[in-house]
């Protein structure tokens, strides 16, 4: 798609990050055995190119922060262009994920969030999925269809964490409903602050690998945003 407005002042975005982290603190812990499994889905349409590059640089944090918890497996999923959706095998190391992400270029097209949700449903039915992360900035689909799929994902016990770049109101409404139906969370982040996205991705990765107790320990050595989250666990 073309460029979308990026009305993301630091104050409101920071408040959203704090609220998101509080929400993660009360999200029911996923069932875990062995490594946590996280589907990392991104909008790869044209307006997302700068954010895709940032995600390539910061995704290593997810593996580093979960290593002591038994590790993490990540499945990269994305959509772009005309009706194109793809997902990788499960990846257990940062170098492989960087290689795969670096080989993807963004291409204009409509959103395909329903395919992300349907894919997560299929993966959850065939094996363990601890959480779904989606990073995007807009929504151009039927919200009732998305909510129907989100409800199915919620029944399977997979929380969806939706990180919204910008403040497009239609996307925000849809993302909040998807989060609610899956017992996950929605958060806007400031596109000019890569540290915010890094902290959010790392927090959910730690949650997926080790649950709330691990997240509390992570918060004691992390950013003020995450420490605000861990204070909710006491």
C-alpha cells in the first residue's frame, strides 16, 4: 500500500507501551513443554519497509533473552504484494532468522491479516504455539471475519500480541478486538524509537518461553517499561 500517516508522538506511544506490558502481566500463561514457540508475523507491504529493516536488526534479542529458559523457536510469517503469504519452518537461531528476513523485500498490496490468523490456527492444531506476534500499521479487511478467526485462535489457547506502528484508527479498533478475543494484547509503538519495539518483542518472547515468572525476572534487568510490567506481578 502507499504511505500511511505516522502520527505517533512519543508521549502517547510510551503510555501505550506501559499499558501493553501491564496487559501481558495478566495474560494466562501458555502451556509449555520444551522450547517456547512464537509465530512472528509482519506486514511486508510497501509502507512497512523501514519497520522491516528495524525488525531485522533487533530480532536477535528474542533468542538471547530466552536462551536460559530452554530456548525459543520462531516461525517467520509475512504477507505482501498480490495475495502473497509465506511462512518459514520453525527457526531456533538468530542467524537463520536474519538470513531469511534479509531475503525478503517489501511489496505494495492489501493487508492479509486473515491469512496470518488462519495460519496460526493451523499451526496450533498440529502442535504447540505459545503466542502469535503481529507487527503492522493498517487493516483493510472485514473486521468481523478477522474476529471470527481470532475467536478460533483464542479457543486454542494462543494469545495474539499486536504491535501497531502509527495510530490509524480502523487498524487500532481491529487489533484491539483481535487481542481481546485471543486473550492477548494490543500496543501502539513509536516508529522513531526502535528500543520500544525491541522491548516489546523481547518481553513476549520471554513470556512465550517461560511464562510470567520468567518475565518478572527479565523485568528486573530490563528497561523501565518492562519493570513497570513486573511490578504488576507482586
